[in-house]
C-alpha cells in the first residue's frame, strides 16, 4: 500500500565521531521491528556500517539509508559519518532530509564537528532534534550538557525527556510530553516522586514553548493556564517546522533507553516533506507535490559489486515507478526496471516512491550525483549540493607503471561517487593530482584500490603552481636574423612592457605607426609573447599580469615571416623582463581552523611559522575557537598531518583559494633553486 507524502519523515542522524550515531540507529531499527537484535559496532554486523572498510575500521565512512515504520509514519534515517574527512556524505544527507538528529555524547559534550555541522544546519535552516547519548557513562551530566547546548548555539532548547539516573545509575527516561517513565527495554514504570518538582518545572516550560507556536494556542494558554496534549503537540509541531526551538532528548544507545521516545518525536513533531520547495539552478523552486509529472534528484551514488551502480534519490514531484525516465542534463532516456527501499546493503523492491520519499534505482549509467531525472523530457536541473572544497592534495603515481591507466580509471569512478574527491592531470606540473577532505579520506580510497584492484599508489607533495610577474615598466627591442642559403629569417620588434593589476593576466596592443609591421604578422607576435610568458623568466613558472605594447618594428619583403616575428617577440619579452623587476608570486589560501581552547596557542604558533596572517579569532561555543587566516598554499601541503599532531586529532580546518601574493627573500631564492634543480 502506497504511503502519503505527509506520513514520510526524512531524518539525518549526525554528530561528532564516536558519539554513538550508528548504535542509536541500530536501536531504532530494533525497536521498530526491522531487525531482531541491535548489534554493537565492534561486531561488524550493524545494518549501517556494512561496507568492508567500515567493518575493518569500526567507524562510519559512508552514509547509510535505513527505512523503518513507526506508528503511522515511514521514517527514512540517514546514518552519517562523524569524521570531517567524510563531510561530503553528511552534506548530501542534509539535502535529502527535513530534520536532523544531532547526537551529543553526554561525557564529551559539544565537540568540533558538533559546531561545524550545527552551522551547516543553520545555513539550511533545517529543523533539528538533539539526542544526548551515553547517559549511562561516567561524567554524564544532563543539565551540564543542556547548558552547553544553549550557550554554544544561543538557542531555545526544550527538554522533552529527562534521565532516570545518570552514569552507572541510569536505567531509563521520563517522557515530559506524554508524562510517563520508561525503563531500559521499553517497559513503563512509575515516575519517581523525588523528580516531581523538576518534572513540573520543565513541563511548564514545554507548555509555554508550545503556546508560542500558534496565536490561538497563546490565547488559550493565557485563558486556561495550560494546554491539552493535542494542543501541545500542535504548538510544538508548528514551532519546530518554523525552527523556533530545538527539542532535547536523552538516553543510552548501548542500553536502549530513550529510543521509543525519539521515534515518537520524529513521528509526531518533525516536519514531513514539503515545508520548503526544492531549488533549481535556474528558475522558480519546485514544490513537493505527489501530483503531476515525476521529478527527482540524485543525492548520492555508489557502486555495489552485486547490484552495480546505485543511484540514491529523493522524489520531488509526482510518483516514481518502473519505466522510462529522462536524464535532464543530457536529455537521454533511461529505463528503470525496479524501484527500491533501502536498509543498509539490503535493497527491497517496492512498487513506487511518492513525492518526498527516499529510495534507490540501479544501473542508470548516464546519471551521476547531482543529476536530475524526470518522467518527461525536461530542462529542469535541481540545484547541486553545496560541498566544501577538498583540503588535502597529493601528487600520485602507480607503484607499477603498467597499472597507471587502471589506477586513473578507478579513481575517476570514485570521484563520480564522491564529489569531495577529485583527480586530474596538471598540465603545468605534469603530475596526476588528487585532492580529498583529509588524510583519512584519501587513505580510505587508496585502501579500496589496493584491496579491489591490487594497485599500490605512491604519493608525494604536489608542485605548487607559483607564478611570475613584473613590478615596473621597461622597453626592449630584438631583431631575429638568420641566413640559411635560400630565404633567410628576419624580424625586428620594439616593445614596451608594464605591469597589470593582479588577475588581469595579459593584454597586447598594436601601437605601431605607418605600417612598420604588417598586420598579418601580429598573430605570430602574440604567440611569441604567450610562449615566453608560459616559460617564465625567474624559475620557469608562467608569467602573468603584464601589458605589452608593440610600438615599432621592421620587416623584410622576402625574409620576414610569422615564425620570425614570433621568435623576435619572444626574445624581446625576455630582454624586457631583465629590466622590469621580475618577482615570484605564490598562491595564498583562506584557512579556517576549528580548535579546542587548549590547543589554541600551539596552532597560532604553528601558523606564524608558516607565514600565516591571522585575520580573525573568536570563540564559537563549547570551548572551541575559530581562527581565520591567510596562508601560503605551499606551507599547507602536510597540514592534515600537522593538524592531527597539533590537536591530538581533534582539530579541523577548511581551505579555499584566495589570491596570489609576491614572495621575495630567502623563500623566493629557495623556490628558484628548487625549480632549477628539478629542471
């Protein structure tokens, strides 16, 4: 029987690494009857962490989609990785979900990925629920965790459950919404009398929060001093859909406490698809609607050795059934033979997916992540995922040269599945260069390549794309003469060179008078100038941001040619560079670092040693500092490793290209010497 769009809940479970996300999802599957036993992560048998690399390392690397029934709803749960190296998987999940469950470890509190992911949720204005996990562990303190959440994120956080005991005494929760106490295992019990005062205070705040969600409820609350359970649900539902408050729940995934209440909240309070329309690259957003022609977007792609290419998609409009669809990017027809619901690695055939639902299809060869598919020929393209740029770059080659093509083919396939991993050949440095989100990210890919294809990858630091430019104006002339028996070669040019603003690259003007150089020779002159620029002057790096005026010249009626003028122009520019104050330029990047207070001094000192210029430093909550700096790219080639060492593996960072800056002194001398050595 088909389910309606209003009965669907799409939920991304996210949080810092080791907060217990996968264990929590395992308990949700168990409590909803999908599995008969909740397996521990260490066993390698969880529904979420089913891929070989996850089983080996015992943490999530890929997002897994789970489908579970709860009461009258279908809950699609996206279990996401906790490491920043795999943040692309999390971003894709946020795009597919209407709600996020932020899992926080009660003993550890707010951590770096908690803050970073919260900011991403804010950017999407995505409603969220907080689940404070590990209430059974030492140092678990619900009130402290709640206070940290409020302080770090400046939000209205309202507890919907309270713990029955903390640490070793924890054995259940009190449900403030339904006013019941539930022990580990799901059995209801009496609410402890010594909690009555605390429960009454929080219950009052809960009702006040519900009243604020609706004008009619506000009036009713003022008149009656309280609200009925249905009114509370209505007010909280509206408040959550508007993202006006964050419900906070607690429990222990290991003991199985708080699970049923989490499922109830997801079912009763969290928004169904359709709260917002899906944005297009160009045009008005498309509302979620199960009427009309089918359309949907692919938020994730994976390759399974049994099923082949799997496209994970979200239906935006209409209904997806087996049959013919179009890849709207290429207008190419594809045939869907079957439509699937997914639980980890298990694909279960279904008759259809309605608007708002998540599922999968297989073997759509022309469709990739970010692709739009439609039931009719169409030019609509849903807006692509806003993924962070890769931060860890390496030059690579196959240990065995005969495996080079096979290695490149494999890594290109990976880059189609994982858009935070890139591979390309740098024509300038003549290197194959890959980039990922961190050392763990790229190493996991190299491990898969070795295990599946028996290809070992050699890595090294990539060459930095330095540039050269000039700092002042000069003139030069050059006559190219060559006599070889028959026709000779002759061309003479006079040029005036001056610097341009950074980023303007190159311009050439013809300022000759009286036709001293025929117009037909100017294409050759431009080719010569561009060749000289490409070869550089100081260290063999491309010359940029120069203006060249050709103001005079001479030609010979027999011996002149385009080639002769090309060589004359090329040598004239080299001569001019000797007088133009040539200098090196190095690429600068904007570096954003997230670091715990205790490591701040070490990180700032390291930045100073790397010639970094700190632009901003500010606390962002939870004892975490944000540092923004501009740093030479060449200083950050091993920063993924450096950051791990400086912060005991807790720090994180993001990089984006900024601009080119002049570099001089010993640094420039070392770059030139290294370039000459390579040559």
